């Protein structure tokens, strides 16, 4: 990936990345079966979410947030942790207003 923009916690981003995967069938595989997997390449994925965390190796996105209230602690759902080595493009869709 080209030099990545600095992301901040709670920025909304679009990440285009290549997912790791194995063969569709579990168990022993012949070389011929693996040739199909290798020729297929990786799955191209687009993920949109709020940045929860980013470091040198990973960016963690969340899709849903329950904000803190008197009755609830903050909670997150639809969490994905993407290895930065797999990222092809990262676009900041909206900057957080927090510093």
C-alpha cells in the first residue's frame, strides 16, 4: 500500500484489502486442488467503519456503536481487524471531531 493517511480514533474510513483464505473444503488437498486456490488469488474486500484502533500492523474497525449512558457501557459490534500488509487503499470518509 502507498503511504497511508494518518487515521484517528472514530474516523470513518473505507478500507480496500485482500483477505486471506483457505480452500473451500476441509482436509487433505492434492496439488491439483491447490492450483485452483492459488490461481484464484485473494478475495478483494471493501470495509467501511469507525476506526477503533490503528498501529503499525493492524487497523481495527467497528460497524456499530452503543454509546455510554446511565444504563449501558459503551459497546461495539461488527468488529474487523485488518492486517495493514493486506490493505491496498484507505480513504478517510469523515474525520472525527474529537482531538
